C-alpha cells in the first residue's frame, strides 16, 4: 500500500509515519527529513534548501520534485509513505506524472485535522534527537533523561524552525500554498480526513481503521 500523509506543520505526520513503518515496514519518505539531512551534511541540495527552511518558507518546487523522483526511483517496489510532499498543487501534479511514468499508484491520501492552537503547542514543545531523529515533546512525551534520546543516547534538541516566528511563517505557507493540495486529492476522490487530536495511539487507531476501509 502506498500512502500520502497530509496535514499542517505539527499535525503528527512524522509521528504516525513512524508507527506505520514499525507495523508495516513501509519506506518513509519525508522531504523535511531529507532536506535536514542534506543541510547537516552541507550537500549542494542542503545549501539550496537551508535559507528557505530557516525562514519557514517552502523549498522551490523544481528542487523538491527532483529529490522525490530520485527517492521513488530507488525504492525497488517497496511500499512507501509520503510525508510532507506534495505541498503545492504543481508538486501534486508532478507526483501524478512521476507515479504514472514509474507505473506506481497512490492508494490513499490521509489528512490529519488538528486545531491551530494545538499545532502551535505541539511545535513549540517539540524536541528531536539530532542523531536518530526520534521525536519528543516537553509536556506530552519527554525523553526519560532531559536532553538525551531514549533510543540512541543522542542529543535531544529543538528544531531551528520550531521557534515561534518561524512557526508562524510555516503556518502561513501552509495556508497559502499547501491547503489547496487537500482540495486536489479530495476532487480525485482519494482523500480521507481523520481527527488528529487525542493521544498518538488513539490517532493511530483511527488511521488503521481508515486504512482498512471502515
Ligand atoms: P517538515 O519537516 O515536513 O515539517 P512540517 O510539515 O512542518 O511538519 P512537522 O515535521 O513540523 O510536523 P509533523 O506533522 O510531522 O508532526 P510531528 O509528528 O513531528 O518540513 C520542514 C521544512 O522543509 C518546510 O518548512 C520546508 O521549508 C521544507 N520542505 C519540506 N517538504 C517540502 C516540500 N514538499 N516542498 C517544499 N518545501 C518543503 O509532531 C509534532 C509534535 O507534536 C511532536 O512533538 C509530537 O510528539 C507531538 N504530537 C504528535 N502527535 C500528537 C498527538 N496526537 N497528541 C499530542 N502531541 C502529539
């Protein structure tokens, strides 16, 4: 099964992707993670993406689409989850063209519905491991030892773009450029909306129910 997880910053796409990977062994394609890795390695892609990410703006479509094409081409038939892509209507159109060229199909697009105040709370309190990428929250999911990852002992830090002014810019970018993508999948008849509030496990149960087609 090939899936697209859709929603604003902080909706829980990365958290739910991790559950799906654990349970179904799918390949997780997060353009945000791929860009962060490229930034930390200072690759040409990272150099191009950094200023946009730091400002909470979207990386240009041609850069992002090229990156996803490369990853999809290397999957060798493994099922995948797209997280954070597509984020503009031109990206969604390019994805359709890529999938058809590669004879692949998207089975479902799932949109997580979370009120704006909750998104801001989730993002300002989020912490991530700088080594393995595990995601924490200072209130709802703290690491056992402050600043140390439970999984790998790496440093648990705040993402640079989780500062309030950058969060505001990311939410604006979502409203302006990404929200129309939801309409795009809705018109195609492949969109399912699920409530993204409640505990992470409750959201995962809803997600599983929706994937079973109930
Ligand atoms: P990206 O990394 O994709 O960021 P995002 O979409 O803003 O999504 P987030 O990672 O912030 O949120 P999430 O929905 O994954 O939430 P999470 O599960 O972590 O992109 C970063 C940047 O890269 C972009 O700004 C842009 O510059 C660039 N970029 C990426 N893709 C691009 C594209 N396609 N085109 C152009 N540019 C692109 O959860 C958040 C927090 O909430 C965590 O602390 C978690 O513990 C907590 N939480 C999760 N679920 C729950 C719950 N049910 N209850 C309570 N807390 C919860």
